[in-house]
């Protein structure tokens, strides 16, 4: 994603300390970050902290006289590519919902026409008050993204909704707002991710090293492109991407059932999960105790989900599979492309440095029925966007033009 100008608004609340991490991460990503603070927010975090983290002057007062014209609230509003307010107090939400502009933050927010994200953080009872809920509903009706608050123990001593999400979750939500290329708007994309676990007994199971990072990156990319993204995920420590519907599964049978059901009305299915090829014929009801000698476990084939999807594929659908190999990468990927009735196969080898399990990079080759295209090592987020652009933007355009 190209670097953007992002305004970060900070209102009064103990959660303001989390915004320091948000500003730092956005700056490290190369964005031009400008922080606006309400008067009471300065009682929780010093403006100097945000000035240091953003490398830009923090604006707190509408009537400051020693600024340059470039940081005037109207100029900054026009410059912004996205505006996030975190934490957003009940007071700010009420003002924003009703068009009240009585300080630098609310004035600039009202003047901005870029995508906006509001992140409520407050006492549970304040958040659940009908007035606050009414104001949040108004913001959504006005086209402003409002992030759901987390639940847990609050600084005030109450337990419930009202906690501000972590900085990485807010940055993830911003990714959706910042992406202007919505070439998958109105399309449903189903992505599988992660490993499956095949139970041997109540304690042990057969699995693989997949972390789910590639599939989760694909879900984020599809969401950013405007799609209704559905992520079917095996066990993973990764957080669900904001705005993506996630279906948690465990076994290959679970994955098959869920993916086949979700694919019925999908425009594209991307099988990035590392699905077990074999599962125990029988699962022991009790823990298998060790004994002298070797142990044999009889296995049976699991359902070939990609093959079944290929059989069921409708004219308008695009089917993308993955091929992770240790040898003969392109030959095995080509065989998979032809044998599964897939439109594309994304091939990568764990023999390539930086392209294995659990890493943040990948080196892919995309195979289609008209040829293949290799790409250099890149981040998995960039690889995900590349896959969608190469496979879905072009293919969807052709199929839509044909009237499917």
C-alpha cells in the first residue's frame, strides 16, 4: 500500500496510552501521521510524546497563532487520506454525530471528507447508554466506520464492553479504509487458512506446520478490495482480521463441510489451508498408553476439497488452489491445476528461503491454463494483493463481460 496521510485524533481516556503504539506503528510503516488532541486528552498523555512518535507537531488549540498555513485545520482536513479517533469518548461521539465543532479535533473531523474510523473507549454503562448507542448508529448511517469495543476489566473497575482494541487491530481496520481500489466490491470471496488437526485420541493429533499467515493475509486483502470476505481457519494464534467473517474449524472434515457450504454463493474460493491428506481410521476414546514396541496407526484419505470444488464450480466462479512442495514445484503445481479443474494454482516451495511455514514473506509462482508468472520474494500481505489482482481482477472482468 502506498504511504498515506493519516490524522489520529485523541480524546480524554486512559486508553490514550494505547494510541502511542498506534501512532508509532503507522509512522514506522511510512505514513505521514498528524495527531490532534482534545484539551482533556493532554491530561492523560503529553503532546510531546505524540510529537516525538509522529515527527509532526501535535495540534491542540484551534486558535494557536504560531503555526504555518499548511497545518490549518481545513488544509489538514483536505490533505488527509484517513482519519481515526482513538480513543473516542462519549462526548466526542455525541459531537461528531450531531455536527458539533467546538475545538480543533471536532472542527477538523467535520471538515474532513476522507474515510473515517471511530474507536469508542469508555465505561460500559456509558457505552451502552441509549444516547451513546443512538449516536454511534448515526455515525454509521453517515458512512463512518465504528469499531466494536473489546470486553474485559476496565480501568474504572467495571467489567464489560468499553475497552479500546489493541493498536494492531486498529491499524488493520485502517487498512480497509485506506485502500481505494475496491475491485472486488459486491463479491463474496471464501478463503481457507491454517492447518487441520486429525485426532488420534483425546490428547494427540496429526497436524502440520502451517501458521495461517498466507490465508489471513488473503482475507485482509480481499476485505480491503471491497469483498465480503469469509475466512475458514484451522487452529491458529492469529487474530481474526477486522471486518472478515471467520469460521473456525479443526479437522479436514470440518473444513470440507464449511468450505463447500460457503462456496455455494461465492464468486471466488481460495484454498490456502494446509489440509491433512490422511486422518486416522479410528479415533481412540481414551488416551493411548505407551507400551513396549512400535505403534501403528491406520490412516484413510480425507476428502479432496479442491477437487470437489472443481467439480461443483459454477461458470462465474474462480477457483484458486495452493501447492506447497519440496521438489518438482512447477511440475507438481501444473498437475494439480489440470487435475482439480482449478483456474489458478499458487505454487511455492519450502526449499526457497523466506517462503516456508510461519514466516512473513513468500515467493510465489501463479499458474493458469494460459501460462505461469513468477514473482520475487515479498511480504505475504503484498503476495496476497498480487494474487487477488492477478487472478480475480482480470478473471472477474472477463467473466463479467461474458455475462456470467
